[in-house]
C-alpha cells in the first residue's frame, strides 16, 4: 500500500481537497477489508473441479 499512499500524498501536494477526499475514501476501504488485502467480493463464474458433481 505504500505506493498508493505516496500517490495520495502527491495528489495532496497538487490539490489539497482532492488529496483529502482520496485519503478519506482509501481509509474507508482499507478499514473494512481484512488482512490488508483489497479484493472485490464476488462469486466465480466458472470453476472446474474434476470428479465432482455439479451442485445448484
């Protein structure tokens, strides 16, 4: 995440309001996700599982 925080700091230097808005959104997203990884929650569309029956 350090690269992202560096970019936010650069944005803050050029436009303080934009940088503050971006930092607020970044903090909101990073606080609600576990283990420090930001993944979109989704269900896989297709997964191949050999020798397994299809369930619905």
